[in-house]
């Protein structure tokens, strides 16, 4: 079985949890005999191939004609991601390009179970030509996917999140292949309500015209059924698992006090202001604790100014953006990890924290809380309850150690190989 994966992230190109989720899933599927070809939003005209789990760390680099690329010995991290602002009118040819692609492709005899109407493709063309900075990058990625896919042979398309849905729908239309749309986070999560109308529309189309939808939690499945009217019968819930480069998860003792960690993008969705409010209330009662804010985002400056105004000095520290190895080091430093997200589709950080032996506090509004039994689960707005839990853990070292060991044991049950088998069953439903 050969799957064409469309994704915006893969290590070392990581913005959020999507990159590590794709890494774990691709690795798991390849261990089950599935060949994964995936296309990233890199400037170079290449795609990546994984035929075995060992190749997940160093995917084969191929040019668009399927030959081994001359950059084969070049580490993946040296490829350039499409972050620059495109020139004005750079994608004015996209509509004509798509028309030419659709004319040149033959129609296989096997019909997919759900057709994509011409009106949907026309609407996507219109949305992709709106000139928005992010949309223009999606437009460029879509063109790249359609160009490369003409030279590839694949059984099924698997698209991850809205950034790749236009490409997924067009491939489904022009190649008559089944499409799985994987939803890792919705615009309702990112915006904490109604967000960008174009993104909402792309999510709606990408989910409703896919043959199957994989949601990372029941929480997310309920959102897409309620807000996007996705039929229950096409939705499959496949939870995330975890993978850590550091097999040995020994603790690093940097401070004599316990360390409480927030790890994630500094955006309203992740709840960093809730974390700082909690830190303030704990520090009002004891100074025998350190709070660490790890990550970057639009709120970073605002949060740092607020923290400095509290007058607690090095008791509240910021790391800025962390690379993967630095993320794992931060987790090895932490004793307690808090994930206070007001809306969190899953939260792979929770599982990674468990691997590093951290006691865990999760918001009830997270997908991870549906499967993790060793964590404390609290409504994101109930700061006082989280404060009480933190104080109890740092004042009772034996309880803290017990929760840490419980987390280490439980996380061993969340394996990407098992999740990959669930995804493989979804593929078989469509290819049988």
C-alpha cells in the first residue's frame, strides 16, 4: 500500500504538535509495510519517501520525476520552508495551471466513494487567490502538490489540517483516489470561537468532501460534527501517541526547588495567561518553586512584561522558542507540567511530559484528558483548584514522586504502532 501524505510540518520543521504527530504516524505506518510519500511546503521541488521505520528519521529525498534527488546527503533541516511573502501576483497562474493538470490526467477505472463537485473546485480556486499572506503560501503548496503528484503512483491521499485540504480535494478530484482528511486542530480551537472565514470554509469543504475524517479526540469530533455538520458515519477518532528521541528519561536537577512547566505556543488557545495567574497565586503562598514558560508566540512580549511586573524575578522564567532536543531537556527539568488550554484538540505535550516522569495537570477541554488516567483533570478556568494541586504536590514530595511514576508507567501504553494500525484500518475500509 502506498499513501500520499500532505502535511505542513515534519521534524525539524515544527511549529506545534502536528510535526511530531506526523513523525510518529509515518514511522508507525511504515513499520506495518505501508510506503509513505509526503510533500512538505519546502521551496525545493522534492518529495520525501519512507519505506521502513528506520527511514522516518532520514526520509529518502526524491525529485519530482521520482529520481533520487542530488540533495540526498543534505540533512532535511537545510531545506527552505515557504515563509517569505510571495511577490504580488505570483499565483495568478494557479487557475490556469489547475485547468491544464485536470485536462492532462487520465481517469482511472476505479471510482471513489464520494465525488468532489466542480463547484467545490471552483470555490477552492477562488479562495486560494484571495491574496492573504498565509493563503498565498497554501496556494503555492497546492500548485506544488499537483505538479509532483502527476509523477507519483499512490493508492490513497491523506491530508493533515486545513493547509493541505485544498491540495487533497484537488488530487481526489483529478486522480479519483480516496481522501482521508485528518483534523488535528480546528479554526474554532485556534481562535477560541469564530476565526478567519476563509479557513473555516476550507475546513468545511475539506472535511465534508473527504471519504473519511480522522479526529484526534472525541472533543474534536464533536466540534466538527456540531459546527461543520460532518456526518457521524464518516468520522473516526484516532488518538495521538508519543515519541521521544531521548529513550532514557532521567531527571535533570537544575534547581533545588520543584519546577512547574508550561510548554507550548504562546497563544490564547494554549492558556499561558492562565499559567501565569496560577504562578502568581502559588508564589504568593510559597517561594519554594520555579515556573518555566517554554515556547514562543504572539503573546510572548506581553507575558514577559506581565511576569516582570509581578516582582518574582527568577521564580518565573521564559525560554523562547525551543528546538526538539531543547524541548526534551525542558521536560527533563520539570517536576510538574500544566496544560491549561481553553481548547486543545489533543495535546501531545501531555504524553511527552509523562515519558519524562512529570506529574500532569490537564484542562478538561483537552483531548488528552479523555485517555490519560494518571493526570489531574481540571476546568481551564478553575485556577484556584490548579493552585491547590500544585501546592499539595510540592509540599508532599512522596505524592509528587508517586504521580510521576504513575505517569511513566501509563505512557508506555500509548504507542504510535497501535495508532498506525487504527489508521490502516481506515485505509482498508476505503480500498476494499
